[in-house]
């Protein structure tokens, strides 16, 4: 099946890219701010991107390409299948010498993610899924939390998400936790270490493509902030926020948001 072959390709590419990233980690790589509130980028991001682009495009020349660190072109919009790539998700954590940065790789067909890998090279941990297979961590199946009460939930989200204007019925009393990488946050929700992941701001597709599939295959309901399904390879590649939680908790979050 094509998605299994794509998953094997993504896994091999992620592991090779991880080896490159680790040659820069905690070695003071050059970095600069991209401007326009896009955050930092480093020479490691670019080196990883170059490796991924060369390997993945050579293996699947008919696939389109969408990456945070490659100038976007309209070409991908004419392709049925595309790679969606974040060479280093959590660059701030990477530059700070923290372990919670990730390489996030996905294949999307007709707007739906069919294979995804999130690799944390500093932790030597890999999450993966296909559209018709289980979500796994290091090859072992994972399942999301079954916590249904929002007030009892431990939710991965940003401080900005807790602003009162975001919650018409009042800010829920859940516990807030945080990790820099959005892809990693989705995977932590997928394996049930946290009960949900919420981001209410517009989200770049490369941050969430792989993690959204992994979370969904682990049993999460994954959607935009209004509850609508996510679609990928849009002309403007941003999602309207992202929610991931088991079905009951997802409904409770939407209700609290007034969606």
C-alpha cells in the first residue's frame, strides 16, 4: 500500500535529518529572526531542510513540496499528493539546548494526511501513523486519554489561549501545560500523557500535518477551532487553530469556546 511505503520513506528521511540536526544541537549554531512574527531560524533548520528536500523529492518526484524553510510556489497546488515538512519544529527549544524539538514530516493526498512521522532526535523518540494503521511511538501502539471532564483535564496550550476573550462562557479551570513544538504537543495528546492539545491562533500546516494524523489514529478528534475538519495543501497553508482530544472532551472544549 502506498501509504505504508510513504511512511517507511518518511521514517528513513527523518532519522537521517535527525543525525544532521544533532551535529548542530548545543553547539551554538548561527541563527536569526525571520521577521513578521515568524520567529527564529538557524543554519540547522536549513541544513535539515536541504537533506529532506533532496531525499524526499528524489524518491517521489511527482509529489509537491511544502516546507517552512523552502520558498513556497504554486506548483504544489497542481499536485494530488504533497510532502508537508517542518525541518525543526520548536526552533527556540533547539537553540536553547532543550530536547523537545521535532522533525515533522507528512504526506497529504487530496487534502488528507495519509502518512506522518514526528521524530525527536534528542530523545531518540519517533511517533508515526498512516491513515489506515495505528498510531505508534517507537513502534508500539498508542491511545489517547479518556478524560471527559474539561475541569479535570491537563491541556497542552499557550498562555495566550487562556485569554478571557477566547472563552465566552468563562475560562475553563483545566490545568495548563506547554511544550514548544506543536507537532510534539499533538503526539503527547495522542499517547495520553496529556488530555488535550489546543491552539486557537492560525496554525501553519507544516506544524500540525503529521501530528494531526498521529493524534487522530490514536483516537483523538482533531479539528480546527470551530470543530471543522482540517484540510491540507491550501493555497494559504494555515489552519484555523487546532484542537485534539477524545470525542467527549473535544465536544466540551468546543462548547466552552462557543463554537
